[in-house]
C-alpha cells in the first residue's frame, strides 16, 4: 500500500482523515478512511495502563464515511463514559464518498486524467443508494439510478474486501496498532467485510502458532542432544483480531425481506 495521501475529505475537528492508495484492476484505487482517537482516560480510571484498543468499523449500504462519523463519535463518547475508551476507524468502499479509482503517474502524483476521473466519480457517487429503482436515464442496467438518491456505487465484493484490508494495513503499518488490539465491527453490508478480515487474521494466527509449535518441538529435540537447553526466544505477538462484532448482519437483512426464512 502506498503512503497515505493528502486528504481531500471535509475537515473534521474530532477525526483524522486520510486517503489511502492500493493496487486495483488497471491502476491505483484510493480508499477514504478516518480515525477518531481514543479519549484520554480520566485520572484514577480503571482503564489506566490497560492495553489500547481500536475499532475498525465497516459500514452498511446507502451511507458513507462522512455520514457515519457523527454516530462513531457518539459511540466513542459512550464507551469513554463506560470507562472503555477506544479509538475508532472507518473507511469507504469503492464508489462511496471519496473512495474511487485514480490515475497515478510514475512520480506518484495524479495526472490530468486522474483529476478529471476524480471529478467525474465525485459527481456520479454523491449518494449511495442501491434500491434498484427504475433508471431515470439511459444508464447501464449494472448502474441503476434512483430518482431520489442518484446512481448506485460502482463496487464489487472483491473491491469491498480489498478496501477493508487496506484500512486494516493503515492501522497496523502507519498508526502503530497491533493485530490483537483491533476490534472488527461490521454493520449490515459491512458484516461480510469484517468477517472476512477476522477469518484472514485468524488464519494468519493459526499458521504462526503452528510454526511456533514446530519450532518449539525442534528446539526440544535439540536440547535432548546437548548438555544445556538453548535460551528460548520470546514468542511474537498474536496476529488474530481482538474480537468481531456484527451489527444487523446479512442474515438479519434476509429475515427482514422474508420473515419466514429459516
């Protein structure tokens, strides 16, 4: 993932906004993200000295990062009042908000086409509605236009998962969080993204633990052949997420559409 780019998101006093670059089909894709820092713990708080935490929030459909920030700020304040202060990060999928494909030159800067693509994408993704209403223009059937909310975002499942992975790498590589400090929170559509990230992190931890076990067994066998056992090296930190929270996940949506479904 390329270094964080200068943010063009609306200024927000309580959150740090960033535009991340990741590889995509035929070029670079930018992912809009924001981080609300954890409120400071009050003196003599039970959380003083406890491990820090960050929530990575994957939002649902028909909303974007800018719309979710007030809710996330309230969530941050509520957790702080409950003496559980955490940082909260959020990101947009392709076609939502400022997340879109860009054209980048060899120097890493957008060229003229990239700026034009940005303007076109901004005007075409001002709203995020996939209600499936009949098109009010000659748009493609793959990009339905809702008379009330505008065109649907141009986002695939693969894109959404890659956008989530880019946001996670941002927290780990640039913001300095450890995998075991990350709580994955998926709402509605985002429950699939959060679950996918959780599975990937758990698989990575399983492979790490297996490699550590194999190494320990080799050291144990080697120590039997020598007079003194070799000094044990400290185990690397856990690579799995701290937890997974699903808020009105996909199965809940199916039950709303078909109450009798089992």
